[in-house]
């Protein structure tokens, strides 16, 4: 049967199909174009981000390596330029904008605010730059804001300034298709409380610590809040000792604390078998006789202590300390620290070091220092005594009546010596000090008291001295770690 009403339907269907396919084709083309743009945007964003990261690394490299020579606390940039009680740290002297955050900048949108103009200019040149990116380039422009800063007492002597910086960097593509990303990171220098002991010996040998004698012992006290001249309360605990080698003890010696050593075992010690402890004659560790393995803290590795800074330009030649009073005002009024050669204090004479002025800190450099007969040294205020020891195999001999320090705070008399000669000292009712000579053979004498801490290659206490460790020292001295980057984040514009 013939149906004339259906003529041309195939053409109509074909047109519908062609229209539908055209829509699908257009959608696919649009999708393809969108993916192309998306891929291009991702590439531009990634390039901008990599550029910004480069700025962060350039700024970090400057702060860690180029900047320390002129960092706060050095002669060219006194710490008084900064208000370190605030976060971020504020600049209070020498900056373009006083009482505003301290900023080093290589970014035109963020002005520098730093007290040393040469550092500002140097950072602006060395921290900025550009990276090639195909047919274009990515410019990076960082700035660094000083978030916190503090000065810490470094175990081994002196102070070190540690800082935390927030570094922000932009990476920008301005030619062709544009893009911009921002990357930020925190660069900080950590500090760790120093592991301090009544006595520590760095040598890895037998008898590196040698404690023998009827009254030889270690214990502890706390100088916090103690009035000058008031004898502290001694407790029979906390007098920890440590060594990279062996503690040899006997003759009723008492260690009222733990022994720390990377060595293991108790018993006979020999060059080929250095154990942690050789104990005899009723000697104790941690109150136990005989000591047990539980009284020993096993260190995972030998302890490496900070090196002592050796002062330069210290003269040699004999200098009399009889009746002298040396401090920054009396001995070197124009250019402290005081600097002397081989100091001798003769019998019945007194050498006074330091000043009783509030907050006074006196640094004295000598080649050697020795007392004879009943001579003694009187400590006032805070004194740091650096000993060079050139040409002298026994540069420190604080014998006779030794030294008197009424504060009972060992930080107020710090003796530092980097050499390998002998260090000899005697105790007394007011003998208070920190002796830090990690390469030296230290020998105490006299049935007396010593308040503080002793560090040497070897420590020999066979004369009956009692070493009273000031437990307050654990919160006073630090080891500064390596700077690290953290809190890394980014965003795009």
C-alpha cells in the first residue's frame, strides 16, 4: 500500500541526527579546549609556584650563610636596635620605621625595615631573581619578617643569638599568559637544654672519671633564689656524672646520681674492653653499693661537646696579680675585654676579678693563671675567664686558697680552656664555678667543697673533694641546633 504522507521522513531524521552530532562535536571541542586551558593554567601555576619556592630558598640561603656576619648582636648591629620581647620583633633604632616589624625585603610591594642599610641593600640584590620557563621567565621576589629573636647561653661559653623568620615569596609570570603564586615558610633555629653533669669526661678511656677517697662524692643543690653568701641546702641526689669512657671509683666514693656512658658493663676495664664502670671499696652510684646496671644510663653514642672559642691577641709574659682588681673599667676602659699574659698571684695576696655593679659582666683573657701558697681569687659580679695556655702544659693552677665566689651561682664564674694542658684547682666553702675544658686533664685537690660543674677530657677527684652540682644550670645553658624550614604553605592569585 502506498502512503504518500510519509514521504521525506528520512530527510527529517537525517537532519535531526546531523544536528545532534553537531552538538556532540561542539561539546567535545569545547571539552578539549577546556582541558587545554586547564593544562596551560596548571603549567603556569606550577611555574609561578616553583619560582616563588626559589625565592624562599634564596632568602633562606642568605639568612643562613650571608647574613650571620652582620646579624644582631654583632658589633655592626647591637641587640639594642631590637625589641625582642615582641613577636614579630620590632625595630626600635636605626630603621626607616621605628616600632614596626623587622623586615628584609626584595619585594617592591613590601618595604624593608632593618637597622643596617647595607644588609637591606644586599638582601634586595641577592634574594631576588628569575627562572627560565619555556619562552618566558618567572620572577621571584621574597621578603623575610623576623618573628622572634633571643640570646641564649651556649654550653661551652658565650651567648648565641637565635632567630625565627617568616619568609614570603611571590613568583610572577608577566609575559603572555600571566600567573602569580605565593609561597611562605618558617625558618627557625632550635635550641635544646644542655645535658649537664656534676662532672663529665670526654675521653673514651678507662678511668676517664676517677673518683677515689673517703669523702669524695657528688650531690646537688639549687641556686635559684639563693641570697649571696647564704650556703645552699645540699641533697644527696641529682649529682649525675657522665663520660665517653669509664668511671673508676673506690675508697668509699659516693655518686649521689646516675652515671651516663656509651659504654656497657661493669667490671675490670682495659684498653681493649672499656666498660662503663669499675667500682670497688664500698663506692656507690645512685646510692647503691655495689652499683648495678640500672644505675647506668646507656648513651646511644659518644657525646660531642661544643668547641671552646680561643681568644686571639692574648699576650704572653709574666704579670703580677697581687692586690690587683681587674674588670672592664679598671683594666681595659677603651676596648674590653681585659687581656693579660701569664698571671701569677703570690702567697697571701688576693686578685679581684669582676665588678659588683648591677648586671656587670667581665670577660678576662689570660695565657695562664696560677696561685701559690695561700693566694686566692675573689669573684665579683659575673666573670668569664678565657685561658689560652700557649707554651704552658699546666696553664690553670687555682691552688692555695683557691677562689671565692659568694653567689653560689656557678654561671657567675666561668672558666674556659680549649687546650690539652693540666687544670688544677682546690675547693673551699665558697668555691663556685663552671670549669669547661673538654680537652684537658682536670685534677682537684683538698678535702673541701666545690659548687658547680666540671668538664674535662679526664676528671680526677682523688683528694676527697665534694662536687655539689647546681641543678639550676639545666635551664640556663643550651645547645643550638641546625636551622630548619617548617610550616611550608602556598596560594595562587
